[in-house]
C-alpha cells in the first residue's frame, strides 16, 4: 500500500501543477493587453526595450476542453531602457483579470464551455531585478 501512495498523490496533484506551469507567449499578446491603457502603453513602449519572450504565469490545463494549453497572465517581461547596452535588468509584470467566455462571447465559469479568455489590464509592476527581496505580486480581485 505504501508503494501506491506516492503514485496516487502524483495523479491527484499533477493536473493542478500543469494549470500553473506557465510558458512563453508572443510579445504582441502582452502589448495588446497594455494597449487597453493607451497612455501607459505608449510610455512603456517608448522608454523600454523588451525581450522577445514574455512569460505567462498560468497555463490552462486539460480540464479546459477548448482552451487546454492556453496561457494567461500575469505576464512577466524583461526589459532595459532604450539605448542601454547590456543585460535587461528591469522586470515588468502585467497584471490581468481574466474572464472565460463561451461560444457566444458571454462570461462563463464552466471550463467545458469556455472557448476563449478575455483579459482586462489591472496594473503594471516595474522593478529592478538587481534589488533582491523586493518581489511584488499582482493584486487579487475578490469576486
């Protein structure tokens, strides 16, 4: 019985782990979200040079029939001031509030009916990665 306990735990915990595995997304996906706040978007895109592979913190698991493997925020991007040489030292976190949408474009909580995700820009966190211990997380909304 003791041999099967770790396997049973893995089977139960694996789907949850996959849901938060994250992964890279196209920079355009994140800049489209930033454009929900045009002034903020213009400022960030005019002053920072972004690396090409933003990281989405959430990867939708297999329980999402139509969205499995999809990614959503928050998104983390590495950047540096435009014209600066060397490594990117600025981390930009784009915080979003996601809504699952059904085939008619209406909000749904049903993972089997959801066919798309709409993300609303909540906030942007900018930090210098050289300053250890100042990591911040996105705000959470109580629904």
